[in-house]
C-alpha cells in the first residue's frame, strides 16, 4: 500500500495543531506559569528540536495559545446568527451569553486571555490585537447600530474622543464615538461579571447562580442602553 506523503505545509500545520493541543492540556493541568516547551515535545513524542522550529521559547508558546484562545472564543461567539448587529436587542444578550458559555467551558483558556497577566510575558500586539478584538468590534457594531453621530459625545473629552475614533479605525468599524464609549464600559463590565464566576469570586453558594447573575446584568444593561426588546425575557 502506497503511503501518502504530506507536504511540508501540511506537516507544519499538523505539528502546530499538536503543540496547541498539548499546550491546552498543560494549561488545564499546570496553568500558564507551568507551561514547558520540553514537556510538549515529550507529550508529542518528538525531539525538542522539532518543537523549537515552531516555538523556541515559553513566550512564543504563550503567544500561540493566546491567539488560539482568542480565535476560538471569537468563532464560538460570532458564528451564532443571533449576534448579527442588525438586531441589537437580540445580538447584545446573545454575545454576552456566548462569551460566558465559552469561559465556563474553558476556564483555563479564559484565564490566559482575561485573567492575571503571566509574570514577565508581554503579548506581541502585531499577533494578538487582531484576534483579540474581534468580539469587541462586534460589541461596537451592536451598540452603534442606528445611533446618530452626535449622540452622547458631549461628556467625552476631546482626547478620549480621538482615542476612541482611532480605536474604531483600527477595528475597521463604523460607529458613532458615543457607541464606542458605551462599548468600552459595557465590555469591561461584562468581563468582570464573567471573571467573578470563573475565578471563584462569588463563593461556592453564589457561583451556582452564575447564569442568573449574567441574565440580570444583561437586562439591567440593556435597559440602560435602550436596547428595545432585549429585556422581554424579564416579563
């Protein structure tokens, strides 16, 4: 039987997937601080030199896993048709629920991107900013849908308005500056709510009610943002 030969690109991609798979397992067992390139080589049954062609340092391994986590989170959230910004009342709670669901299902990977920074590691912006802002960009699109450019900008300093405008250009999103300011506040608040559950800040008793806590946050925030229809579940 003739053995099918893999191309160099296929072999490289297979090794990359193996490194990510082993890295995820290490995150679950040891946390980010315990990641080891040599241990990944052992897990994959290859020489360390084979791994070093792909990730030569722990920081490179961390970056690979950070990008993988961001991309997986974004695909999980944005693949849901309900998150389409054309219907903000439906999209806003859909994004929040999908984010919490992914975080609860992958706590070690959520911790890597939204938990305590790994000492000594600085994520390279050129590799992580794009994947890491995909869901945030959707948030801006949702909150900016049908908003007028002049809305809610009077309270923003000129410097902050310019920073928000620059951020939207980087995200390639068209939205009023006021919507971007709302998105930043809402995003930070949502991360905090999810972190409280994932990292055990709620305690054992309240942790059981993480889903309900998120739903209450969704209703309260939707009312503040005048997202008509997003609070119908409360009725």
